[in-house]
């Protein structure tokens, strides 16, 4: 019986995540797919060392996951059905959303952001690492070796870019802004396309910031440097509700984190990108 059918993927790059395997992985196997299995075990709260070696601990973690599903046979081996269940959050996050006839780009961006939030997208195996990070950064992530160059921008910008890349083809439209993994590049692109709205203008009229716009956080004492971004879910008179990647449930001056989560921010150092 097929437990999870393959689904179409909207808006992912040529560096596609591995959403299906044809082989069975068991104790004694090594390699990148085993590493990926271990990451997904951790994301499913079956914590195990992520070392690319399918040993006794990984076998037990697989059994724990299989037993917790209530439908998989408890074998300790990762066959295509077990793998499909492991990575189901990502297949659900990438599932196309059928838009209403009058849907705007912003509304679809917000809908996809909510879909990723519900699947608890977050890091695994260290800061700026794991399957979700690689999805948002087109296969990139921070290297394990601290002596190597960082190798990846923070994934907040990659998150919003991926969401936009899902929304645009859903509506049969071109991208309103290019894919970027850097907040400064997002802002520069938006200015070139006349989609940038300063925070000073927005706070005078929050109605100019529709749902699905992008929020940018300016660096302290800098007018043209930004260090974080997210999707606007609601712009109110004094605060903005958002969904953000590479964040956490805090509102400090230097936001960082490990997940996709909701936030509430004041207008103080915010600027915006309007997509409609």
C-alpha cells in the first residue's frame, strides 16, 4: 500500500530536495542519504547522531519513528514508504495551493508561508544546516568545519524567496522579485522595480502594506543596510504580524534563530517590499 503519493513541487530550484528513494537503507549503510535520513529522524523528534553511518542507534531511532506512526511496520530499515513518512512535512510544505479566482500575489505568498509554518520548518544538525535550510538556499548550508568559509547566507531571505517562487507559478505569473539569499539584494531589487516602501511611509498608512508583502529589518544606524526579512501577515496601526525564517520567538535587535515562526514587530526599523 502506498502511504504517500508523490506530489508536484511548485517553485523549487534545479537543486531539488530528495523527496523519494527507491532503495532500502539499513544498518551498515553509509553516505549522504543516510545523513539525510538522520536529519529527518531528528526533525521528527527521534534524535540521533548525524554522521552518515547507519549504526545501531540509527536503527533504533528508525524503529521509534516507525512505531510512532501507527501504520508502518517496525523494521529499523528505511524503505521508500518509511522515507516518504519521514519527509512528509516537506512534501506538504511544497504542495501546490489552488488559488481562488481573484487571489493576489500577496495572498498566495501568505498562504504558502503559513503552509511552511505548519510543517515546523527548522534547522537540523547545527546552525544554518539541514534539509529545510538547503531547500531555502538551493542546496547550500553552513559547513560543519569551522575553518571553512561560511558557505551560506542566513536563510531568512532564501525562505521568503522560495515562498515567492511557489506563489508566482501558482498564479501563472512571473516572479515579482528575483530569488535572493541576501536581504540587501532583496531591497536593491525591490527599489529597482519600485516595490520598496520605507518604514516612515508605511507607519503613516499601514494600508499600503497588504498581506504577503515582505518586511525588512534595517541595521542599527544604517539607512541602506538590512539584516533580516519575513512575510507580512497583517500590518496594524502600531505593529506588524509576520512569518519569518531563521528566526525564533523573540524580538531582539539582532534576530536569529533556527525555525520558521510567527513574530510581532513594531515599525521602528522596518521597511517593506510590496509584491502586488
